[in-house]
C-alpha cells in the first residue's frame, strides 16, 4: 500500500540501528519519508547510510541514549536542523531482562524502566514540543508489547511487562492531551518477533522458540516486515481518525 501523504515527510525512529526499528524505518523510507535514526549503538551511522542508499531518501542519524533527556534533546535539534521537524515518530528503543522477580536488582529494574519508559517519554515529549512550536500535525507510534497486557511463559520478565503496560497508557494519555492540536499517539504491541532481542534467548535454548510458536495460532513468529503495514498506516493520514489505541500484532497469541 502506498500512502502518498508520507512522501517527503520527516520520520524519526528511536532504536533504529537494527531490528524492528530499522525494519520499520525501511518501510517509512519506502513510502518516501526522510528518516532519522537514533540509537545508542554507533552502528546507527552505517544503518542510516544503508537506508539512504537502498531507498534513495534523505537520512540522518544521532548516537543517542534515550534514557538521557539531554541526549534526546540534542538529537532532535540535529534532526530538525538537518531534515526538518519530525512529523512521524516511532519509539523502538527497548531492552528486556529475564530474571525471577525476587532476584531482580534495583539496577536491572531501573535500567528496564529507564530505556523502555523514560526513553519513550523523552522522545515523545521532544517530538510534541517540536510539533506544537511549529503548529504542525503529527503521528507517534510507540512500540509497546503484548507483554504489557498478558504474562509471557515460561520467561520471567515482570519489569519488561510493567514498562510496556506503562508505554501503552502513556500513548493514550498524551493522545487525549494533544488531540485538539493535531497530534495522534498510538501504541503497537507486537507478539514474538524475530530480532536480536528474542534471538539472544532462543539461540541459547532452541526449544523455547518451538514452545512459543506452539502457542501462536498463525504458527510462526513475526518477521520484522510484518510490522510494516500497521506502522505505515498509523504514520499516514489514512489513519486520521485513529488515536489513543493500542494495536496488538501477535499472530493471534493473546486470543488463546
Ligand atoms: N522482538 C520481539 O519479539 C518484540 C516483541 C514486542 C515488542 N518488542 C519491542 O520492539 C522494540 C525493538 O526491539 P527489537 O526486537 O528490534 O530488539 P533489538 O534489541 O534488536 O533492538 C532494540 C534497539 O534499541 C536500542 N537501544 C537499547 N537501549 C537504548 C538506549 N538507551 N538508547 C537508544 N537506543 C537503545 C538497541 O541498541 C537496539 O538497536 C523494543 O522496544 C522491544 O521491546 C520486541
């Protein structure tokens, strides 16, 4: 599907160096968006170069730690000066820690919250500040997780689930707050997708992927490209009347 309104629009993707963030950035670039990639990994420079070469659109990048409001502010200032005011935001930066809750250290707990919740908040706040100052409309897509509404088995990841539930609520609250100013905010909640985040566990335990797939009605894990249709639709004006929602994309996992 082509969304002509996205052609030339500036999109900013956090966690954009690899994985679901980079894949979604490719989908936005394929729609003609000029794309800024933010990531804590220095590789983000190569990712931005590859994106520009593969899709023939303007790109930029910033090595950014989303847990730092200063780092996020500097990155947004760079992107705005280079490409223009972002009108599409996708927050894909995220981490997980698997550990029995009684054994989770304060540092682990704070790290998960800092990246997944604080980092999403700082990016969303900077995005809205730019749009409100420029008096322009925009669409934010916060990457939450089905783990924000169901409990995964067998892994223990209470901190991750709590952080992602908060991300979905952050989307709803800000969507209502900014609706009259033309800023839409939704969250997407992927199920099990193939990426480094899941591979770090399935590589060490091949039975795990089989166990997950056995619980997914569509019978497979999601490919990063499975997110393309949903995220480009939410980014574009085709979803102009859709805000303050969480859209679960999980191959049917949460229905059974
Ligand atoms: N893979 C899945 O099954 C799945 C399911 C549901 C939700 N998600 C969410 O999707 C998003 C993308 O995850 P992924 O699966 O592609 O994993 P990934 O580990 O490949 O990508 C996460 C990206 O976030 C970046 N990042 C981490 N900490 C950061 C920080 N402090 N500042 C800036 N960037 C930082 C990483 O460098 C990496 O590029 C995450 O928010 C994750 O929670 C993933």
